[in-house]
């Protein structure tokens, strides 16, 4: 793992702290792997918009196209030997694949799973993780930076859209769901919608905003040489705040609040002594921006506060956090050593078996679904994710100490939250976005100094 993730992975000597790194390769030279990665990312972000505003019949073609591009990226990485650049991680993925395939076949033999559910399980338990490793192994620094620029442009475009959705009535076209029934539009209170952005459901938008958060903060922290760079960094930061304010999601507020605190403290702590003043100014600017946007969107803030208060009457924040991280209490009563069948709790399996969503039938949390679907394999899955998070966070801390920037730590803390709380093995969008975030997280360890404006 050290060979795969430390600065030697880049193939060039690292710049000394405080010195200007070499410039990126010639602009526009994005590799084939980089183009495939960006294409998959854009489909993930905008497929919901096509489905709800153009035609719901586009669901299957878009998911099929996305999966085809993902499989092609993985196959191309095998063919060209890209996985040799991440040898330990690639071997771990091969071993994990053997475990999943073998256990799934055992469930087919001894349990009540079907071959269709087994194939769906292979998709949700393996596909995006292989894609993340293939993309991280095949992309260069130019690909990484261009992909982040595309992601941040999507965030900038998302902010005015969700602000309009927040102001528009539930029956307006901009708030249309996959169905034509207005009652299907999720509302915080009467007449106030939970924004979805370009996604088909609120969870997709919340996941997207969380994925963008560490990179938007990294851009705010990155070295800027021109006034327009500062304007763009401030606009990206503002877009992130707006998306959180109008989301209406308690998880978004808590996550971004914690990440902002770590960013402000970490930026001051990690920056060299001669740059402490600049870090302090950045903190003041960030706080002023947050205050101004909170004033502009005070109505959204007030509605979300009411949501916190009403939710607190039935479930405390601490109780909800514990349930999300370790699973529901009922999970341990329903789970057995074999599991009900990998993939059986996913929404795709629900449509295949019952023509309806089933993502919460086999557990509301990711840990619960993992145990109920996989049994002992699910427990191993949880342990492996915790090990990966621990390794990633420890390496990111070393990289942050080397580059004197908090950015790598923010990315891997976000990844830790994503791997433990997102419905990765249950929901199509979350499963796809974890592949994007994990690939970017691995590239962050490879290129810890974010040269977004170079």
C-alpha cells in the first residue's frame, strides 16, 4: 500500500514544502481513461434530469450506457496493465472479488437467492470499486484536475437550480419527480420542497453535495495567482453553501458544518508560519460568505431548523448517528451467517423481482443491508471498509503534513463517511458516486497538492 500511495507513485520527485511545484502538462491533453471517467461522472449527475424532465423511459438506456463505460474502463485497464501501478490494491480487489463470487454461489446453492439477484449483487458489491481502482491507476494529473474542474462546474450550475426549486411550488415543472403525481414530490413542510437538483430523488442530490464538499474547500485553499482565481474559488464555496442551505437535509448541515470546522482549524494548523496570516484572512472571508448566504436564505434555514426540532421529538441526533454507523437493532435479529443473498436489498433487485423499490426492505442503513444480504461476508465487507478508511486517512494525514494543506484529510474523511453511510449496495446513484469519489480520493493521495488553477 505504501508503494501504491506514497509520493513515489507519481514517478517524479516531490516538491519541497513551500516551493512552487512544476506546472501541469499541456492543457487539453486528457487521456482516454480521463475522458471515460468524466463521461461516467456526467451521466451520473445528469441522468436523473433526463429521466424526470425528458422521458422516464431513458432510465434503462442511461444506466446501461454508464455500466458499459465502466466495464470498458476496467477491461481497458486490465488490457493495458494499468493495475500494475496499484499492485497491492489490485490484488486486494482480486481477493475480494473471489470472496464475493464464491459466497454468492454458496447463497445460490443453500439459500433462496436467484441467479438474477446474484448478478445484481456482483454489480453492487464490486463494479464501482473496480472502476475506482481502474480510473485511479489510469489517470494522470491533468485528467485529475480536469475532472475536478468539470465536477466544480456542475456544482456551480447546481446552486441556482436548487435555489429555484426551493422557491418554486411543488407542482411546478422544475420540481417534477419521475411520476406525474404531485404527492410524490418530497416536501419539508406544506408547499416547501426537498430539493433534488438534477437527480431523481433527494438522496442523490445530498450525496452529490457531500462528494463536492472537500474539493470545493480544497479549491478555496489552493494557490491562486490571479484575481479571477479568487473569484472562482469564492463562487464555488458559495455554491456549496447554497446547496446545503436549500437541501433541507439534516445530514447535509451536520456534515458540512463539521467539515467546515475541520477546514478552518486545519488550514490554520497546517499552513506554514509565514502563511498563517493568509490562512486567517481566508477563514474570515469564508465565515463572512456563510453569514451573508445564511441571511439571504434565512427562510430555508428556518425551515430546516423546524425540521431538526420536529425530528428531535421522535429521534435524537446521537441515536440517529449510532444507528447509521452500526446498523439498526433489528438488523442483528434478522441477519444470519449465510445472508439473504447479495444484491437482494438493492433497488434494482426490487424492480427486477417486484417492479418496485426495495432499497429499505432489507435494512435502512448500509451496515444493516450488508449484514442481512451477505451474512459473514457482509461483516467482512464492513471490516474491510474500516481498514481501507484507516489506511487512507493515515496516508492523507502524512500527505497533508508534507504539503502543509488540509485538503487530502478532508477528502478521506468524506470518503470514510461515504463508505459507512451512503447506500452503496442499495441505490444506483450512490453506488456510482462512490466510485467517482473513491477514484478521486486515491488520486488525491497520488497528487496531494491541488493545482486547480495551474
